[in-house]
C-alpha cells in the first residue's frame, strides 16, 4: 500500500477548502445581488415603518375607528387607505384605490398577527398587534385584485381575504368629504 505524502495531503485539503469557500462566496454574492436588484427595480423592500398603536382601543377612537376605515383622499390629493385585519376578516372587505397614483396603505390588528399581500403587486406585509403596518405603492392596472391573509391566524384564516378595486383615474371620484368606497356591481 502506498502512503500519501503528508504535504500533498495538506495541499489537497487547502484546495478543496478554497473551492468550497469560492462556491459559498458566489452563492452569497448572488443572493445579495438579487436582494439589491429586486429592491431597485421592483421596489421590494422590508417594511421600515415602526409606529405603535394600542390594539385594545384602536377601534374606539382615532385613526382606526370605524368611520375612518376605507379610502380617504386628503385636500392635497394624497390617497390613504386604512383597514383593520381581524379574526377573520378585513374591514372594509373591499378597498377602492386609483390606478397610477401613489397610495399609502395602513393596517392595524386588534387581536393576533395577520399578514397580507395584494396579488400581482409589491404589497406584502405582516400586521402585528401593537404596530401600524404601512406600505406605499402604485397600482398600474385597473381591475379587482385579491388580498388574502397570508399568516395563519386561527380556524378562519383561509376565509380571510378582501378585494382591492383598482379604478381608472376618471372613475375614482371621491365624495365631498374625500371618502370613496368600492363601486357596487
Ligand atoms: Cu388573518 Cu390569517
């Protein structure tokens, strides 16, 4: 039986280690590159808003009281949607938004952790009780989009979803008080 010289053995170990290090390095670079690429080209970013809200009383007064839920167009033309994610529904169940215009979506939960995404858009966030989840987006096409809850929140989780009605600019006509709801069909 021939003996491998210890020095050759050492060199072989070093070579395979460097090869693995290179492979892992390429993988990390690709993953980081993908994160940067999707952030720059598709606006896919981690939520950055840290804003506290008391989940026990959010429905009683203030921003998330019932009369403030839904879509509001402010005097300066900015569009803000406020909705509650609760076991097992979104309030309101239909959200009206304009196409091709910046929209700010704000969500709060009075009970457990929910999550949501709007199909075909970059909107995807968790809704944690105690915090306001805020997302900015622009809807590029008009039509109805599905907004399901995507965080298991209990027995009714699979029944928890809302509709986002993206209206063409000319159909998006808020009332005098700036409020607008989904068109009845
Ligand atoms: Cu709410 Cu799942």
